C-alpha cells in the first residue's frame, strides 16, 4: 500500500492504513491472515483505525452485516484483480509487457482496496468508544476472526500477534488506559 491522494475523497483511513501497513511486521501479519484465514485486510486495517480513533467498533452482528455488504465488491473486483495479478506473475520477466500488465493490475487492485476503505470510512460508527483503544482493537479483530471461523485458541494466539505487531507498531500503550492514535 502506498499513500496517495488521487481522489478528492478525504483520506484519513487510507493514510492510516498505508502508514500502519508499512510498519515493521504488519505486512507479513496481514498477508499471513489473508492466506490462512481469507481475511479482508482493508477491513482489518479499518478496525484498527476505528479503535485508534477511540470510536465504537461494530459488534459481531454489525461486523457480519458489514462483511456481507462488502462481499459483492470483494468478490467481483478485489479478489478477481488479485487472482489475475497472481496468474500473471509466472509470465513476467522484469522488462516484459506482461510485467507492465501485472503492475497495472496491481495498481487496479490497490485502487479497488482504496474504494473499499472509503466505503468503510463512511460505514463505521462515528460514536466515541469507551475504554482502552488497544483493547478495543484486539476485541474487534478477534470478533472478525471468529466470524471467519478461526478457533478460540487460534484467535487468542492471533490477537497476541496483533498486539505484538500492529498495536505496538501503531503507538498504542498496551499497559494502562488510553493510548495514542497511532500513525
């Protein structure tokens, strides 16, 4: 992900997602979750943003509705572009036309994820949350992993990884209340 202001849309979520994704260990964690759990990484980053801003995160029902609302876009656009980009990879010597095509598809995939983040920025609750943002982030992502069918034991392990990678890298204080808003 790279920060960009190619649309007129206010981009605080996009900027946050790009900054967090660029931090050490975050990309690897996100790609691992994407491969092992079919996690929607823009959604994960949006949940982190929501918690970092001390905003209310959706409960399990709200998160499920959000996932269902995103599903058609993800399936018809984001995932199709990702599949196409991956199929082009073996055909791509560095200077070939297929390499340039693959790069264009990668840019389109990123653009599709940005559209999804713009939707999420509008769809997530604007209400102030209560409690520690770091704890809210963990709960929000754990709820999402539960919706994905990840076992309770693995969810606990994955949220510990989240704390080790994303929370510490985004500037949250793990101990004690409050927390800084991150990137």
